[in-house]
C-alpha cells in the first residue's frame, strides 16, 4: 500500500508539473485557458480527496435569489466574487439583497478566504454599502493562532499582500527572510518570482511547514475572466517540496463549523457563493444547503463538465442578485 501511495504521489507530481509547464509556455490563449481550467478542477479534486467528501449530485434548481427568503433562516455568503470585486466594484443587487435579509431578521455570516483582520474587513465592507459587523465575519485568518499554537513557531517567511502581513504581525508572528523554523505562510497571490524561489528553498528543508490562509485556486475578474491565485501557488509549492501543509479556509470545515456555532441551532442554513470547489463543496461536507452564483468563478459552458468531474452539484443556482 505504501508503494502504491508513493507511486500515486509521484504521478500526481509529474502531472501537475507538466500542466504548469504547458501553462507557462503556451502562446495560444485558448490552449492556455484550457490548461488553467484543468488545473483549477484538479486542485479542487485534491481538496475533496483530502476532506473525504462523498459524491453528492442532486439536480440543481435554478431560481431567483429572492426565492431563498422563505426557505432559509441563516445566510452564509462568500465575499469576493459573490458580493463585490476589485476596486470597490459591487455586483448589481447585492447591497439590496443584504438589506432585505436584514429587514426580515435573517442571520447573516460572511465566510471569506481573504485572510484579513475582521475589523478592517468590516470597515471596507461598510464603505461599499454592506453593514456587516466584525462578529459576523469568519475569515480564514481566524485560524492562524491555532496553527501557531500547534506548531510553536514565532516567526515565518511570508508570501502575499500587506493585509496578510498585518494579520501575521497582529498575531505575534515576526516576518523574516530566514525564519528560525522552516515555516512559510501564504495569505494571497505572490507575484515576486524571487520570493517564490526563496519560499521553495525554505520548504525543501526537513520538517518544513506551509500554512495556507487562502485556499482559493482561482478568482474572477469583473470582466468575467479568471486568474490563478494563492491556493494554486500553494499547491505547486507543496508538490515541488513535499512539505507538510495546513490548509485553512473554505472548503475545509473549520470555518463552516465556527459560523454554525454562532447562529440559532435550528436555523435552516444556505451557503451562497461563486465557486463550486470551495463554497459548494464546503457546504456539502458540513451538511448545509448550497447556492451557486453562476457566471463569475463558474461558467455556464463548463458547469456540467465540472460537476461531473467533482461529482458535486449545488442545490440551487442563481444568476445574481438583481
């Protein structure tokens, strides 16, 4: 069994490296996008196997967003790509939908893979017209302290944007070029090749640890295109170095269970998000309903194929909130 496992791991490693090679050496846009899409699907399959998610393919019901009101008491939302996008862009009808839920006394929770401080994220949301309190936000960054307590590191090498850097510093983690223990924390997409190379070097050390505070493989742009982000970068690092990896955020269950503990025990709950492999898969794992926002991180033309590949479908599909 051990030999089979090692053989499988090596085959996966070669396959991922091959796809990455094609991705970075393809001059044809169509071919490039197809390879990127294959990587996204494979990445989420990896998560599902790690989580032990059973196939669940009920026939999805296409509805208008307002039809969810009468069937659910608590609404869990993804943030980026579902309610808003870059540079303060808010999707049509999103503010009004949240406002209606407030008026009806529904419970609202935001489950986000943006590794932000909840207070700062609440202020950003308020500036975009979403009055969501810090206590209603469940960020993947919440779980950093638990990882630090488990592994006992006080400093780490960091990959990502300033928001993640602030999160580490407030958690008492000093960011170093040469950490005492071979620990790398990634919070968001890292564009510096030099920093990726340094992280790879650190993670090739014995007993190295990669902490992933944003497992998203891809993120939608306002124009409908998608780009690979930190989850896919982390997956490449893991495959290249065989390091121990802690994944925190959707689709993993910790963030869902934390949010569920905060609402009324008998509430009927639905998770609304734009990604099949995180929002829908995570909801399925913890036994709550799921609603996919079509046309952002999930394209109509690949929906059926992706559902078949992942062996999962959302309970509901909406086109948006307007």
